[in-house]
C-alpha cells in the first residue's frame, strides 16, 4: 500500500496500519474491584493485569496533568471524553483547535489514543488508565515534517508528557532530535510507539529512535502468559513494553471497537502511566519519572533487556509506589546526553560568529532559524533530509 506525499511521489505505508478495526461494538461486562472507583469493561484486560482499581487508582488517577496527543486530532464531543479534552491546535494552518478527529482512514486513531489515556466512562463503559488527566490534541495530519512543531507546541502549552503513536521509517532527523531536546530541557517526557513491523522488515522508526524518547514495544497474551507481541519492532531503541494485542478503544463515532493489535496502544498506556506519576509527584523531574518506569518493569521474553520488550512490561502500581524498584544503573539518557553535548559544542562557534557580525545576523540567519536548521553546524545535511521528508507521510501504529 502506498500513500502520496505532498510532492506526489509514492511513499510506502508500512504495515503499522495492519491494526484493522473490527466492525461494531463488543459487549463487555465491567470487572468489579474496589467499589470506590468506576469499573472498566471486562475486555480492558490490562486493568486486571495491573490491578488498577486496587494498586493504581488509590495512589493517582492523573489529576492535574496534561497529556499532549500528537495524532490526527481528537473527537472531543464523545461521551467517553466529556470534559477531558483541552483546546489544542491544527498544524495544517486551517485554524482548528484539534478537537475534531480528522483521521483519513475514518476510524479515529487520535480519539482512540485519548480514550486509552483519559477515557472517563460513558455509554461504552470504557475507562482510560489516567481518567482525570487532560488531553491536549495536536493534529499534525500525518505530516512528519510537523512532528517537531507539535512537540514544541505541547511543551509550550503545559504538557507533562507527549504521546506520539505515529512513526516514519527513517533515522531521527536533526530538527526532530532538537525538538525532543527542547522537551527534555523543559522537563517533559516524550513517549513514542516502537513500530509494528518487527516481523516484516523491522525498519528503524522515528521518533522512537530519537535519543531521549521512551520507545514502547508491544505485549501480547499466550494462554495465561504475557509474551512479546508478534508485530512489535525488534530494535535497540525499544526500552519498555505495554499491552498491544487485543487492545480496543472508543473511536470518533463514540463506539468501542476491537483491534488486531499495535504499539500505538502500548505508547498511549505508557503515556498514561507517566501522567499518573506526574500527578502524584508533581515536583519529580522527568528523568526520575522515566527511571521509575524502567526500574519497575517485569521482564518478558528473553532474559534481561531485549529488542522487543526492552526491560519488560511496565507496572504502573510499582512505579507509583516506588516499591520493588530494580537497582540497575540508570543509563537511559546517556545517548541523549552525548547528543546534547556534541550539539552544544557545535553550536557555540556559530553563535559567537553571528554575535560578532550584525550583517551576518540580519539576513541569512533569520530565515534559516525559522526553518529550525542550526547555522553552519548541520545546515547542509538537514536541508537534504528535510527535502526528502516533506514527501513522507507519518503512519499511525494501530491500537
């Protein structure tokens, strides 16, 4: 399957869209636990896996946090999201506020992500993992060149975590890496889906492969055991994992739909976990939040860190309580710190040169800066990448 980019060239739509929404609603009997909290649908199996009503919600439901959802907008008027969606932005320039789902495939991928994170119940009895969190919708219309702007918008509008359940098969381009750096420098966690083509080419996907991004692989179920989901990417950037198989959601029609699986849901559930932690510990630095998530994982699949599930399945209850955290060394941000040191060192001569010459700063530097391209240090390489990327459509990663 191909998509046509802005230039008209064919762009391969990778199998991440293999998450096929099955028609109709699936009846679910709410699973009862602590009567103080609303009951999720029975088919929200991760609630039982994580014992959410007993181990998670007594500690946090995400109050006071904002999760930016970079996707195709969110259908804010469905009952399951009543009061949960803030005004956001439509990066196409059309003037919208992101609160309409513009998913070209007709289902409502962004809405599904939002309900997994902050669904508040309603006619479909569907609950998000962090039902008191707020959603900031950022509609970038699948245009990969807008991802960097979307990350910066989320940071500038109060998000504590940015969820990106989208991917482009490409290295992490420089302006995107800089946007991730902008988020981290402002104490914001960036979470991205690892990808769905582990068994079909296994490409390296961006932004999951950007340094400092918490990349999430998928978990499936085999009998009574948790196993790596068959489609999840096998890449060294995979750091943790979360449910991917059999994870449905409420979409833009306001109905619950089942799914064949995808790391989109893995990313959304991990972003919800970040929101839970940030709600309980509002002064906790982003780096410590990520460390808690990693250190509280349960190993799944191959022993130790592996390229399908990273350190294993996340455990929100343990991340919140701080009990039973592993004492493994905290090395997750080493690659990012290395990139930042090199970037800062390369930028200093250009900055000094610009400051010494008024004529140099008045004409050529401003338009280059407007494009987000570092002066001198990375200009040529990034211009070439950017030109190539304009014809590349991002793809969502199923549910």
